[in-house]
C-alpha cells in the first residue's frame, strides 16, 4: 500500500544480532502530505507504523496483520523535506507464526523518531 | 452532529487523509465519531480498511473532541489546532473493517495536562467491538 508510493526501499543491511536495517526514502510529492497538513507536510504517525509494517512484510516475505500494538512511541516528527531518508531497524521473532514478535524503530543519524513493540500474524 | 465538509471545522487533517465523516458531539470527557469505509480510502486494500486507517480514525476522533473543546474555550471561529499522536498503547485490532461498513468510535478522556490528552478508544461496527486502544495526543499552541 505505502511501499513504492508513499516511500521506497533503497537498501538493507543485516547485523549479527538479528537486527535488520532498511534504508528508505519518503516521496515528498505524495498526496497524503497535502492533507497532513496543508502547507505543512508531516508524515502521519500511522504512516510511520505503515512503513515499519511494509519493511517487516518484505523481510518475512508475507503480508502481515498487526492486531496487537503493545506500545508505539512517537518521539520526533518526520517531515519529507527534513527527513527524506530514514533507517528502519527491525527485530522479528517469527517462531510462533500466530504471534510474530516485532520490535522496530525509525532512526536517522542518532535521532530516534519512533519505536514500536507489536505482535502480528501472517495473512 | 457534523458531517462531511463540516468536519473540517474540528480537525486539521484534509483529503486524502480525513478518516472521520461524522462527528456526533462531545461531552465534557468524551467524543464520538463515525467513518463509512469507501473503496477509495487511501488506507483501503483488497476491500478492507487496514490497521493504519483504523488507528488514524481513532486519532481523528480524539482530534475532533479537542476541536470542540478549542471552540468552547477560544470561540466558535477558532481554527482546529495541529495535533500529533504521541503514544499508542494496548492497541488491539480484532478484525479489519470492510468496505461499506461503518466504524463508530467513542473516546473517553482519562487525563489531560496542558496540551497533552490521554484517551481510551473503542471502535465498533454495529455491536461488534473491532478495536480498542489508549492514545496520547499532542496539540500545538
């Protein structure tokens, strides 16, 4: 839904501790920025969640339904002009396919914009 | 009750990300809104409103409550203030709403300090609860 439209994935890296980092870029011309907010584009918190979900789907290779978001914290606003490039850090434990554990954050150059702890299942 | 274009008096969001189409009103500590899911909704996919749409609908219900309070405190002509989600907790989505279904959401304020409002939300389709969550909203001055 948001992938290749609201944002694009530019690359990914895996580190030894099971963390995967996706490098993404926002599409500043997307219609959502016209409505959120007119003349003052800010990425809606739900779109930040949506970008994390899309990267997790890419990593798992399946569509996900995130039915349980235990905690989502938004620490800094993301704007398509100031924060066009972002890193999405994922840790996924898919041992139980009915309760895939997802811990993720959106960061860039030492700033954490948001983080989430959630449980999802494959659709 | 406010509907369609009138909702713009209460919330700062505009198309294509307006996720409430009806606001039933606010009491001192609660607000209630609705959204009929259209296939053209920006958060719709394969006939279902995705998680992001459900949560944004809840957030905008909270924003509309704040919009009513803002008018009560600062005058009927006051424009809706920009607001952001600060935190979401214990968000359970039982199922995704389908195109044609109407979501009705009630938010109840549990705490309010300065420009931060903490609310508990329940979203139903008919009598069926499809989502619950706690949401913290920040509002600009």
